[in-house]
C-alpha cells in the first residue's frame, strides 16, 4: 500500500503543519532577501525558477500532455492571477510593510473567496458571515492606520499592495474550481507556472540586465532558492495533496498557525515592532476570519470551493 495514496490522518496533519512552517519561514527569507534584491527582480526570478523546478517533476510523469484547448484561456487567467499578480504584489507589499502586517493581511484570503463566491451565487452570506467580515475588515483598518494615512511613510502603501496580492490569489482559487477536477496537482502547478513564467519573462530579462550580479550574496541567492523550491513548489504540492485527503475546513484550522508563526518570527528574528495596533488589529482579523468560516449558512459550498482547487 502506498502510504501517500492512502495516508493516515496523522501524516496528513503533520504535512499540513510542515506547509505552514515553510510558508511562515518564507516571510522571513523574503524580507531578508529583499535587502539585496529589489521586489520586481525577486518576484520575477522566483516565478522563473519555480517553473524550472516544476518541469522535471512534471516530465517524470508517465502520461504527459498539455491542457485541453478549451481550458487554455482558464490557465492563462490562473497563471496571471495565482502566480504573477499574487507573487509580484506579495513581494512588493512585503518590501513596504512588516512581516506581521503582511502575514495577517494575507490571512484574509478566505474572506475574499467568500465574497467572490457570493458574487457568483456559489455562497450564501449569512448574518454570521457578515459579522465575521466586518470584524476582519475592522482589523485591517486598525493595522493599515498604525502609522497614519500617509502612503509615503509607515506601512500603509505596503498593506494596500499586500491586500491586492491576497485578492488576486483568491480570484485564482475561485477560477481554479472550473478546471481542478480535470487535472492533477502536478499538472495544475506546472501549467500555471509555465504560463506565468512566459508572462513574466520580459520583466525577468529586463531586471537581469540591470542587476549588479557581483553584489548579491550567497545568502540572498539561497533565499531566492528557498522561495521558489520550498514556498512555491514543495508547499503547493503538499497543500493540494492534503486537500485530497481531508476537508478544507479541517485544513483551515491549521491555517491560523501561519500568521501567528510568521508574526512571531518577524518579531524575534527581524525585530518587527510589537504595538497595540498589531495586537488589536491582528486579533480582529483572525477572529473575523474564524467567525466567517464557522458561520453555518453556505459552509458546504465554501468547503467544496476550497477542496477542488
């Protein structure tokens, strides 16, 4: 019996925790690597490298082939929103804000998925879900105004860009429902990254021509490799493998570890400041997402939405 085809629940949960650790550490690596790479270079190189790593994984499969022609446009959309926009905006946002703000704002993803699913008639927005969304967005307002409303100082500009990246990934999740049933996790990731790499290649080539290659340390190259190989490839493959064996609701319970671990890492490793705004805003964001996800109406549809990505 292949343990990964019929895994025990304990193994699945251990792998989910591993993914949360990988993604938490990714915030720290990315923030440190941004000291030597500018955001556009780091984001574009990350996508190109992730596509290169996915290629041999995909080519080792016995049955290979491109996506169905009818799905080509959908994969272009998935590559654009899920990889290009999400990762470029995440990196730019992180360069302008703190790890703790970024992790908490990215954690709003389930709220955006709920709103998009509701707009398409796939989800019922109950009073409980509305309360949860209001709590979460109140938390965002508290975080975003920690240093006032000046876009040129503090973290407000970075927070807004980070929200844009999280929204782009939520669009990717909703769009992914249309094709996820037809393709394996490896196929989905490979097609998405190859298409994203094709889109981002002109920017990557431009940034490569401007980069002072001798100035980049081995530690920064290691950070880029970690972001592509572990945070982009390994974590995505494990995460979507886990979704095949447990419900999205159970995985969501572990997802709350991510902003907590990333925030602690930012404070302990990078020296991010602890503030009243962070405690209150972070608490409201996490509470709001929890309430919105646990509200009864429409839970079945939302759960299905996440499982099929």
